């Protein structure tokens, strides 16, 4: 899951609760769904958060949620932006692949070191999540005093979003001392090399100009001339992307974060060359030239209807209408009583502009439940006439898990979703290879995060990721997991073959094939299974130190010493031996 670093002292200051101790603060954060993962080297909290609540990617957003939880804030606050002075003019030369832009001016922001670090983290986390690693949306933040807008007929300065030839113009990018063309940035600059794939196929590159010249090369890098520092007080925020809604919502999150530090928001006009250039839902007006003008940020709010009966059914408690309205206000929402066409009690719930996660009435009910306190809900037996019991598969899993723990393994529970890079590339296999775990992936059509794009095809990548994240802990580290895996299989009715896998790793200074095999033999013996380990080859493991796992005459897995190339990829400095096989083989 994504993590965000939060300074507890700054969090206490922004919430106005200096009396809160660290442990109490952790409990309060857990109530919001933010789980404490540890401290960074700088002493900040590392918090794991649900990737849908992108408004909590900064300390300002977390502090806002805590103030609602503490009852210090209620309902919806919408900043009142000043009228637009600046205009972003979109030229017809802008690449069709990245046609949309949005922006805002931020006045009188107080950016100390902590505030600047928080802004940079928010920018990076939004890039990684909602921006799909800048592919769908990219953020540029500039020192407004270093910009000079082209004079407009109305007297408002103009910024131009255009398309340029790869070698058409030059500018000094961030972290550089010499002028470079966009093509040179992609070839010679470290950041340019990282994001070159986003624009390398374009005939013309996106570029943003003021009256002094090129100052931003989205989605790759900003110019050094407009770099933001702790001395910056007025900022110009621009965002480009493939979808207007996405970058508008990203802009709202940034504006709310800076508003929390006392900044004033100022609108920006965006002028598209024709009506078709803007999204249908941009709610703009037509310009004299026949184009379309929109004003940003878009701080409009939407509403959803939630039935009172459904709230009570989902939460399992009885609530008065006044209590529901109170819970909504304590969640940063607003609710009004209403009746549907059948005369049933419903609520029209208003959603603030920074919330991108509210897609369904159940999302609102989840907020109401958190405001009530899930720990305060009374557990009760369901109103059914049957008595539950363990499924046969569950009994097998429990027996295998107890056997692994008895052999010295620590039991893990990892996510079933993963990225192609983690599942294949970092273990030196490719989808479709003739190797255990290299099945074709069942991918997510519209993944919410680049880190979770497919269902894992085996559990070994997850185990190695845990080892990678625990290099600061003492060895030996013997880890095991019984987990879900899936791969595309046309012979299945669903087109996907699902199964449970048993995986284990042993990491210490002299971990070898014999250590893994001894434990695998003991586990098989517990289930009266006939184990054979004929030699085989597998890219993840060392040749000559790898074997197939054959149980009762059927090949069901692999065992061996992890290849040094894979260890280096995961920053592991000790040998690792491992095995993995299909759980059903022990039935």
C-alpha cells in the first residue's frame, strides 16, 4: 500500500492539539484508516493509507481529517478564490496525446522547510497515484514572481501551452546549469531519462511559455528559472494531462493543502482553441474566437442520495436523522433530509471538491461509520438459521500454516495484487515463460495505482519484497505465506485459473538449498506426501542449485537458492533459499 511521511510535531501544530502524545496520535490516525508503519530516519511517522483518500497525501490533508474527527471542524469548507488575473492560452500545436491543462495562482503562502517538503511530497505522491506516474496528469509548481506573462488585451498576463519541435528551443531545467533542448533533456538529464517514454513518441513536445520563454516541459521537468524555495510567497500551479477531470481534481487537492497554510487561491482562465478541445463537463463559456474558456480551480460540489434504511442496514445500528446529519458534518460532508418518491427518508449528501473517492452511496456510509467509530459498534450474531464451520480448504490451510510455523517460519499475509515489474522483471522471468510462476497475468483494466496492476501469478515476489523492506532487521528471517495466485487460462470458465500457493524463504548468512529442502521434506512428511526433487532450471534460482517440487508424482512447484542477480535487485546482502508449490498437492 502507498505510504506518506508525516511529521507528528507539525501534525499537532496544524490540528491545534499540542497535548497529543505520539501513541494517542497513532490511535487517532488508525481511526482514520492510516496505519503506523514505523519511523523514518528523520523521525517522521510513516503511515500506510488507502489509495482512494488522496486528500490525505500531505500533512495538511491528514490534519484536516483529524480536526473533523476531533469535532474541531464541521461540514464543508470551500475556499473563496479571487478573480482571475492570469490566463493559460492553449495553442492548436499542443500534442493531441496531452491536450488538457489547468492551473491556479497561490498568493501569500508561508513555505518554511516543513511546508516545502510537504508540498514536494504531495506533488510526488499525486504523480505516483492519480497521475499514473505523470502519464495521466503532471504537476508543475513555479515561483510566480519569476514569470512574466505576455500582455493581453484585457490587461491580464498570458501563459501559453504549446507544442514544440524536439530541438526548437532551449531552457535550463531543474538540477542543471546549462541550457538544453527538450530532446537533450530526454537524452542527457537524469529526470528526462526517467520520463522519456511519456513523450518520446510525440511529434511535438508539450511546452509552457511565458513572455521570457520556455519555463516548463511537462510532464518531464520544470525550468530552473521558476524553481520554488522557502522564500517563495506567490506560486503558479499548472497541470497538464490526458483527462481534464483528473488534473482538475489533482489541482483541488493541492489548492486545499496550500490554503491550509494560509494561502489565498486565485483563479486562472484556460482558453482552448475550439469547443471540442475541452472536456464536455468543463462547464466553460465560448470565447470571441470560437474557442472555449474555463475558469479553474473548479471548486464545485456534487451530491449523492443515501437512504436512511440503507445506512442503518449497513452499519447495523439505529440512528436518528439528526445523528446522521451530525455524523456527516463530522466527516467533512453536509447532509440534508429529504424524501424519495416512495416517501422514504433519504439524505442529499454534498461532497467537497477535494474528495475524489466518493463514487457510490456506500462510500458515504463508510465515512459515517468511521465518524461513529467502528470500534463502538456492538457485535451481534447474524439473523440466520445455520451454524458455520471451517471449509475443507481452510482446514488444510490451517494445518499447513501450523506446520510451517512449527518449522520456524513467520506467517505472512500479503496483497494479492502486484505490478508486472515486481511479479516478473525483478525475478528475471517473463510472462508466458516455461517456468513456475511465469503464467500470463490477469491484469486490471483501469488500475488505480501503478503498483497494483495485476493479480500475482505466484507468491515468491511478495516474499522477496518483504525481505527487501526488512533489511534493517536482524537475521535469520524465515518467512512463509499461503496465498492466492492466478493466471490466465482459457480452459477455465472465467478465463482465469485461481489457486492457493505455499511459499517460503530462508534468509541468513549461510542459507542454502539443503535448508529449504529439509523443511520442505518435513512439511511433506506431516501430510504423508511422497516428495521428489529432480534437478531443473528456473531463472529466479541458481542453476545447479534448483529442483522441481514433485509431490505424489506430480510436478507442483520449485525449490532452490535465489540467484544473486535477483538478490541484488532486491538489495539483499545475504543468501536466500526458497520453495513454492501448489497447496492442493498436500490434500
